[in-house]
């Protein structure tokens, strides 16, 4: 059974319930100041301790590989869960409701439990992990109340976060605050909650490499102890096996899990909204154990959640004012209860931009950067945009618009300088003469034919044209040499022709002497046989013939 008390906190004004709590706090303040108006120093006795590990040895003594190898096979090698965060810009960034629930629901042993349930939209812009007392608090081992840190961070809702060493004040576990890496756990494996740069919510166990990753890095990160819900199912038993170690005050790890006490947790619902749970209590007397808290969150639609510091550290502040009932006693008067000075704080605030100063280019309005000027753009106002072509390829985009290369002009540097101008912005006048054109970038002149000089101011010497006086081309000696060579070549040619004519005449004297050869013998058809003497007589007869007659013999 649960009863809602109707306390609601938004970004504009505190609710009636919050004012009532503030009135009670004022009564406490009057008691603290005393009857004479002198301020008394009231501090927590730190007597309601609920520490899972010894202060000198926080965390289990195994590393990420052990967690990966020992988790249920259904999860494979993935040791954490990721979920896209809500990014809606609702008018109310956060709502906090007070509740009274009974555990168990029935029976004589049931007990009333008081607490607060907070839902925050757009956690990338409305949530921060704060160091105690402000930036640098972990480095200096400062401890501060949730109220003090909440007032510095202008938190609408704030509750305690990660664990710390009660003796030294040292912050424990991984911590990233508003994009700044504060410290790492050096690989120790406890349940983690973080938000990446793109708004992804991460719950579970992380290796040191994942914590330090440069791609899509964490902008918020805090360490808890025990993963309560994983993907909508209670994960306490599995987490106990992975994080188990000896404990200090409450005994074994099982006792830490099973002890009822004041508790805090962080998780998310199916819409990607951030959920903060705070439960009032007293270790061993009032409050919830981790099983009950996991069931309570599951019934309200929470998907993933981890347990944060509890016991006397469990504190809730609304609009910078204490809204929970502390479990630590006060000193110097233990009759009263005092909030403990703690370590990191989970802060829900008005939407903020990333980076908060919008890269120095105007201001943030409801979590969105309103960029100044006509050319700054992007979610962080860090992108210069000068139009579709963005001034390329003949210029660069600046916050004043396109800065064109020499020789180019126009809104996007797309027009070359017109003839007669050159230089940056085409502001220089071309000085070329006699029709010469100038280079649009440097202004150097290109002259027309017949002109030369830097500004084309000189007339160039022209070469002689065809049909002109050859004496302007060759000298007298050159002509004599050419004529002599041609005469020599002509003489050689005449001598060669005469020799050829003589040879042809000599050849004609022997022309017409033929040897008779019977055609029958050549064809192999003759039936007669001739002796060598007969051939000789026939040759003599032919030789005795008249030469004129020999020439008239017809060859067949």
C-alpha cells in the first residue's frame, strides 16, 4: 500500500509541501542558534554507518574480466546496459513526489516507509554529478552537506551520490562531473551510472578503458554498490556474486544487502527519464533493504538502477533546503538529527547547455544555445555556416561571413573579379595599358600582340613579314656561300648525267647479237641428236652472216 503526499518540485517555484518542510527546517535553525542568538556549531555524529567495504579497501578485489566471465550467459560479454535518454523540452524539467509505502504489503510485521520519488526529463541537460562543496572538492578531500553543494549548484533536487572514506574524506570510485574527469576507480568493479556525450544513459560495470574512452566520452559518472535492476529484472543476487567482499560496520556483504536502512538509488524508465529514489530510515530499524528497493523500483517501471550511498549519508534537498529526515544524531545535543557531510551529489537543475557558455557565442536558454550572429550554428554554437557552399573552394567562412580569396567576390566567393579589378574583394583597380588584361588575384598584366612591359606600355619590335627585302634576313657573304654550293651541286649533277649517257651508247653497239637455239630442243620434242661438231658448224655459219641479216632474224 502506498500513499502519495503530493509534494512536487519544478523549476519555477517550490511547492506547498516543500514550503512546509522549509518551515520545519526553520524551527530547527532556531533551536541551533540558541536563545541568545549566537550561532552554535551543530554537526553530525556520523553514527548511522552503512558501509559495504572497509574504508581502506573499497570495492571487490577482482577486475573487469572476472565480471565479464562470471555474469549470466544471457548477457554475453556486455557488462553494462545503455539506453537513449529523453530529450524532450517540457515546461517542468523535474517532478518530485513524497510517498508513504508499507513493506510488506500485508501482515503484522509490515512497516511504514517514507521517501521521495523524483523523475527528471532530458537528463543530459538537467542532471549533473557535483563534487562536494563545488569543483575541486574531491581533490581537496572536502566534505559538505547536500544542502551546501545544492545551493552552489543551483539544484532543484539534490541527493547524496557516491561513497567516500569516512576518515579521510576521500571520494571513492569513478567520478566525472560536467564533462571533467575527476578520478577513476583504477579498474575496481562496482555498479556505475553515467551519461555519455550523446545523452546515452549507462548502467552497470565498466572497464577502465571504457571510462577513459575519448569517443563519445562520459560527461557524468558516479560509482555505487550493487546493481539493483538490469533490463527490468531484479539483479541483486547476480550483483552480490560480482561485488562481494568483506564489509566493515554491518558485517558481511549479505548483511549489507539485507539490512533495512535509509537508502538512495538512481535509475531510468522506458522513456529515458532519470529516476532518483530517496528513502528515510535508520540502520536496523527503519527503511528498506536492497531487495525491497529493487522491487519497489521495478513496480514503478524503472528499467535499470543502481544503489548509492545510504545510512546516515542518505539526504534529500529540494530547492537547496533539507527535505529528508536525517538518521545521524547531532553534536553537541544527540536529541536532534543532523545531515551528514558527504561526498558527491546527484543534482537536478534547470536545463543547461553543453558547453554551458555555448562556446562563448551567446547564451543558453532552457538547455539550448541561442547563437549570436548570422553565421554561428550547431547545438553548441561552435560551427560556422555561411550557406550551402560554405565559401568553398575560393574562400573560408568566418563569424563575419565569407572571407574570399584574392580574385574572388560575392556572398559565397563564387564570382571572379570583373575585368579591370583584382585583389582581395576585387578592390584594386587594374593599371594595364593598351588593352592589356590583369590577373584577378595578383594584378599582373597580360599584353596584347605588339606591346610589352610591366603595364604593357612599350611597343614591341616586330619581325619582318613575308616578301620583304632578303638582305634584312641574310648577309652578302651568306648569299655567296649558298650560291657556290648550289653551283657545285649542279656541276656534279651534269657530270653524272654525261657518264650515264656514254654508258648507254656503248651498250647499243653490242645490242642485236643473238644465239640461235632450236625451239624443238628447248621443249624436249626434237628427234635428232646433234654432235658437238655439228653445233660448231652451225655457230660458224651464223657468225658468217651479215650483221644486218642477223638483226632481222625473228625469234620464235
